[in-house]
C-alpha cells in the first residue's frame, strides 16, 4: 500500500537536492556537487520533505491528493538570501547614473546621498506606506524564488526609526510567505545629527537601541558597517561587544571599500558572517577560516558599484572557508531581488562554478540563518521549501541570464506562487 502524503512534485528533468556531505555548510570541493537526481520527484507532508528520489520510486511508494508538475524543468531548494535591506521608502536610481558619470560611493555619501538619503526618506514616510512597500519588496523576492531571508534595519539610525523598521519586519514575518530572520543594523552609518559626536551615537546604539531590540525580541542578530567612511574597528568592536553581551548573533559589513581589518574583527568576536569582503586581507581570510565565520559575497553590489576589484571567491573556496551568496537587495547599491541573477553574477564575476554558486545560494546561505528546521536542501525531514524552474538543468542558471525562470514556489509544502512555463503562440 502506498503511503499518503500531501503533495507530490514530479516530472522534473533534474532535482538538485544540495543534500549529502553531513551537517553544516559544504566546503571546498564538496561545493561543486548539487546532488542531481535525474527525472526526480519529491513527496511532501505537513510542511516537510518526506522523500526525494527518482520519479519511479516516489510514484511507486507515495500517493497524494495534490500533484505539481515541474514540466520537464529543474527543482531546487527554496533560495535563501542571507543579506538584504528591504525596509526602505524610496529608490536611488539617480546614484547609479552618478556613478556612471564618475562619482564614487564615498563621494555620493559625503554629499548627503547614499545611506543618508534613505534615512531621511524612511524617517519621513508614514508607517502604512513603509509596510506596503516592504510587502512589495518581499513579493519580488518571492517570485524570484527566495523563500527565506535575513533582513536588516539600518535606514532609521534613531531609536524610534530602527524599532519601526524591525516592527515592520516582525509584522511581515507573521503575514508574508517568506520567512524572515531579522537583524538590527542601527550601526549602518553615523546619522547627521551625531556627525560631531560619533561616540555619542555608539553609546546610543549600545545602551538604548540594542537593549530595547533585545527586550522586545525584534531581531536575532546585530550588524555593523565596519569600513572606510563608516565605523572604525574600535567603534564597531564597541557595538558588537555590546550586542554579544545582550545575546545577539553577530554579522559584519566588512572590508568592502578598504582593508580596515573588519574581517579579523568579525572572526575575533565569533561573528556568524562577514559580508562583502572585496578588500579582505590574507590575515582576515585566515582568521575567518580559524573561527568558522562564513563569507557572504555580494556580486550584484560589485556590479552596481562598478568595482574593479572583487571578493576572492576562488581563494576562499580553495581554503575551505564557508561561502554563501546574497543579493544585498537595497535601494542604492544593489536593487536586485533575484538570487538567480546573483548565481549568474557569481559565475561571471567571481569565477564560481554553477554548482558552487547554487550551494552558496541555498544550503550554505541557510546555515547562516537562525530560522528553525533544515533549509536550503531537499532531504527527508527538511523544510518543504522548493522552487520549480523553467530550465532543463541546473547549468542553465549560469548560462542563461536576463529573465526569471521561476515557474512555481512551494513554501512549507504549500504552493504560494505559480507562473507556468513560458508559451508563446502566434
């Protein structure tokens, strides 16, 4: 007798499971294997994966009242985006044009643009408008195949506005299909009103903002932008040590613009991730490797900023450092909601193979989050988050760019988005 389940997903040319290799992230050469099951299928029940394997085996062992056809496409685990900034009021496309005309990131920031313009816009926006805009942003991530995200505050830079951003993320977590792991990034920049009292703002973050966020349970992690033109290593250490004492996991925007020692700082404090890392030093890489800190790489940001230098992904993978990918979705330097595009950019810019990039965008990214359950892979007992793609195999995800191949998204075993394969008739 067949076992009854809730949903069977079949007719896939490939299921890329990202399974195997024990627990934790895949490292080194193991990243170059996505666990392909040709002609694969899955059985799902009660929001979890019951079985994954060849279609003939799944069909022989399971029956379900609902079926979902992959239409000869590819099935992946739901994509996991471990670095986003989705709570913002307005876009900053003008800055992209300014960069095309020769102005740099730090020039734009010094002139009151960049993060500061997003801070002014968020502080002026009504709560209901911010909530509606956040939902639109999450909808875009979802239809691009993302099912779990790390989401930061950081465009408030005051007690009231940082709490507002995190409250909106908590409300979205309760109502939107995407699962959200919230991070307090009150130390994104020093706000204009504290320009002449940087220590005063660091104290505000340590003594008021982070304690209130912790008291209300609004974020699991704390983050600091430690780089040239942002927070010094000493300032970042003060914030991060205060956050750690309050029980937060730590993340660091590290060494994007200059090799200031932020990667070494992240490692010394046991940070879960250090992100960007365009200018990471050899010592920083070695420190992260020893600490087990994951490198979160953001190739869409490098593309948007027109950077000549890129994060050394190949060197990181060869060293055995945990590597993940993220969109850095934000209004100024990466208005990219698609992890599929990030996979392609990682292949084209960072020299990663398609398999390495997919592992970094699923299993390894999921390992950096604090959400419950096994995510980012398709194996018995894992959370039943998956994406059906209108491509005949996973290699198309580095080869093909310029459109969204997502046909359907399944979240906790329930289909939450459907487009269907592209069919054009005359």
